[in-house]
């Protein structure tokens, strides 16, 4: 990596970007220091000795495997209070009416959950109970019940996921799901079908020195801030960066990396080429790019002929798609599509990166297939500085699906079939169900219709992460039993129910005896040791909680779901998931193993039945936008998942109620910044204030989760069952 100053990539000659709109990263450091008052030594040990529980870039303390520099971001700093705060005063839960209306941040700030708590139907709040009583209540509600379990991904280690899914299946159902469903399940479906592996094919090191990196519906400046340091080094190495998005994200235009002297002072120009597309118009644009690659003979013919199938079908399908139709859908011109095609055609290496701007659509699977087509056409797989990367925003997402905490998959990502169920029946010693279970969204539907008796929710908050919060609230209220496992309070815990509501206190990853592991975006399984420090009340590790829930519900299988420690869990993971070979050897700080090596498919074969990558003939979706309507997308601001840290986003100056609109549309409608407006989708409404932004005309963006009130809970992708986090709306001035 070059250490010479390179003014060509500087964002500004103003020292530290003074006077420019950008986040103050040093102020963030000060806020983090203040937030852990009383536990700063423990917080420092977490930073130095732990594996980050934020995004899925992965660390060993404050170092990683990509660069020889400090690896630390604001997201991790903002999570420190959750890991170090004292217990809450449980008397506050005696009557929860006093907590009604509090924001999630206010509930979290009350402190950690220290003891099991129970609220009976009709009671004003919770009372403290013993673990024995809590497990007895849970067992009574789960025994012979129709139930499902959902696990979030924030900080969740592989060991928790593995035991949870095993415990649920021991009780006779495959209805266990996790946050990977809400984020990247279309990537899982499409990648398995096309290349045979539901994971990134390359490593972060492949960014640095690649000819080209293309970000499609992805904004790492907000969601994976440390990745911006990788991009700084990539730019120094001569890599060009392109972005395909409806919004020209300010943080992706220029960024000040606080831990690098050159970037901290002068900033770094990140995006070299921007391609604006409509929300939902990605397939139209990417199909047009592929059409240009074919017509201009920029396809890697040797790679296509020797290592892929289905290319001729795609060629014919694209020939029948008119440029006019592709332009109308994408909002981009044929020349813009040609510009990206030329960049790809001239590049000898490229990495294609995408995120939830691609997946969270009713046609998310096809969005991903259209990206895979480009990589296959140019042979950008299995070699240095090339790859497909569905970048993960949570440290637990990749491992969650691979551990089998998935309603449609068993450990190792195996589909639920009688043959695969029989394999795990042999391994575990109890009958494994042969039919797929309820997905996260299916569980809420079943609860709403009275077809689900009980729900176990480990972390997460359905009121914030799923469309139509009122629908979710009604669903939660109709259950006969809800078991909430978490480290802090959330608003869904306070929803009154027709039956019992249990709160079970969990440990963080840093508190678990024997240490735990996570799997990063680049398939690196990383050990995170127990960190010496204060412990909260009677909190248990979640793997123990799930094991005991199953054991108390069905004592006959108790020996099969109980573990003596995390090392025993890792030994069984290695048996159940062969490609996790080596996880049982991870015992100390810094220990890691990257399954598949730096590149998947380096041997020239894909994990498909015939060893070839599969092209997909992707039909553009029929998106109609009547005159006077806008397509609105939900975006992330200063937050981690649904955990909002600040009301103001330092990148673009947007408050949480901002309605981002293009200057063209704002001028056309006579809407100055700050104008109150109402967005309407059918009977759903959202109130906000206009903020002009570099957005494609005809498109809007509002913050998530606040904007979930506009979303139709019935709109989901056909295979992954992911909600569509976009809506067609009208705008009315208030």
C-alpha cells in the first residue's frame, strides 16, 4: 500500500474539511468516551480484545486481515454502552404504562435486563421471577403449541444460532428464522441457483488494486464505515469506484477517514462514476449494461464457453428487450448503460458489491441474478481482485443462515428435504421435520390470523423492522405466549397480550464463558473471547436459554439439546457443517479460519450440479408509475439496524422526518426545503418535511424504520419471502 500523499484523490484542500457538511468523527469518539462513564476500562478491553459486534467486516480487537492499520468505526463505538451499561431498575416494569410512547433509544438507555420477568394477561406490568419459574411458564406455553422463533443478528454469535435452531427442531418444527431473511435472503436464493454458494466469493483485500469496484444499491459510508478505509487504500492503488443508485450518497462521493492522517486532513474522493437509476429500476439498467457488453463483443468468451451455461438464452432474451423499455424502467439512458458497460469491458478485474437497495424488493432475487450475469459475462470470479460481494451490515448475518437458523434451510445452507432431514436426524438423535417452516413474515401473518400460539423472539423488534407496525402490533397481541430474549428493553416487549409475556435476560458475546465465534462477510470465522468485566444479574447466554427451553418443554430430548460449553457447540458445528472445518480449533483471541480460502471457485468449478455458473434470463418487472406519483424507498441514516443514534445525519443534513426529493421535482411542485408534506399510499400515510437531495426525479427517500407505516405487508419476493421496503405514493403539501 502506497504511503505517499496523492492530491488527485483529495476531497478538499480545507484542513479536516472545515466548514463542509460531514460527520464529526472525532466528536463521535468523545461521545463514545462519555457514554461508557464508569466502565471505561471494560469498554477498552472490549475494543482491544473482542471481535466487533457491529457490521460484518470482522476484527481481532482493533485490527483486521486486510490492512495493517487501526480498524475502528463509529458503529462499534455506539454499541459500547449496550455492552457496558448497568442493570435497569426492574421496578420500572411493574406498570409499563409509564413507558408507553418512549422511543427505543430511551428504553435502551434504562439499562440491561437483569432478571427473568413475567407479565400475565391483564396485568399492568412485569414481576421478577426465577429462572425455574420462567422455564416452567415457557414450557407450558410451548408444549404441543404452534410456535415459531426469530433471532436478530446484532452481535449474535454462531454458537447461539446453532443451538437455537437445533432446539426449535427438537420440538418438532422448522419455524426458526433470523435477520438474514430481512436483509440478504434474495442473495442467498439467487447465488445458490447461479453459482452454488450463498456467500461472497472474494475477500476485502480484493478491493485494493482491483481495476473497478461497482456498488449497486449499497452505501457502506453509512452502514460499514470501516470499509471506507479499504476504499481509501483502493483509490491509492488506482482502483476506480462506480456507484449505481437512485441517490448520489454524499458519504460515497467524499469521505474523511479519521484514523488515516491524509484522509482525515484532506478527505478522499471515493466515487469516480455515478449512474442514477430509478428505485426498482436496477434490472432495466443492468440488463442494458449486459446487452451492451454482448453487442460490443466485450464478453469473456473463453470463460463463458468453458465455465458457464445459459448464455445463449440470455442473449436471445435481451435481444427481445427494447432499449426504450429498459430506459423507461431504469430512468437511465442507453448511453449511461454503455458507459458502465465500457468500464466493465475495459477492466481486467472488478468486484461487484450490493446491499439492501438490491434485495429489499418484491423482485429482489432477479435483481441479484442480473448482477451475477455481469460477473459471469466478464469472468470476474475465482481470481484476485474479482468477485461478487453481498456485503453484510451485521456481524451475525452470514453465520445465522449457515448455522441453519432459517425456516427454509438446515445447517450448512442445505435445503429442507426428506434426505437432508434424515442426515440431521442421524446426527442429532431426534426426528427432524421434513417440511419448511414459517419465515419471519409468515410468523407475523400466522399470529395475526390466530394460527400461531407462541413466539420466541431473540432480540429484534418486529414493530420496527417489518412493514406496517400496526399490523405487527395486532399480531403480537393475539399470541398466547411471547418469550422475548434480549439484553435491553424494546417496544415490542410492552405490547399487551392475550397470554403470558416473558422477558429473559441474555448475555452479550463478551460475557460468554468459553468465548464465541462470528462469520464475517468474507467468510472468515473469527473467535471472540470472554472479556473480563462486570456481569449483569442473572443473564444467561442465549445458547443455554434455547437449550433449556427445549429441555423443559420436552424432557425426553434434554440430553440432546444441552451443551456443557461453547467449545462443545463448536465441535458439533464442525460435524454438522463440514465447510466450517477448523472452527473447533478456535480458542484464543485472533484465532480465525476463512472457509473456502481467499476466493471461492479458484479451481474453475462452481458448486452447481455440472460445475458451471448459470446465466439467468431476467425479465424486467412490470412497474407502472401513474402520473403524479413517486416511488419512495426507505433509507438508513445515523443508525445501526433500527437503533437510531442521532436525529441528524451528518452526511446530508437530513433529520429523521426528512423526505428527500430531487431539486427538479421540488421546483416543479413549489416545495422549498422544510415544507411539511404528506405521503400517501392507499390508506397509509406518512408526514415529513421536504429536503432537496441529489436524487433521481420521480423518486423519494424517507428514513427506516419510521417510513414502515407506508409499506404494504403483503408485498414480498416470491422465493425469499423478503418484504418490499418501497412504496408508490402521492405527495400532498400540508
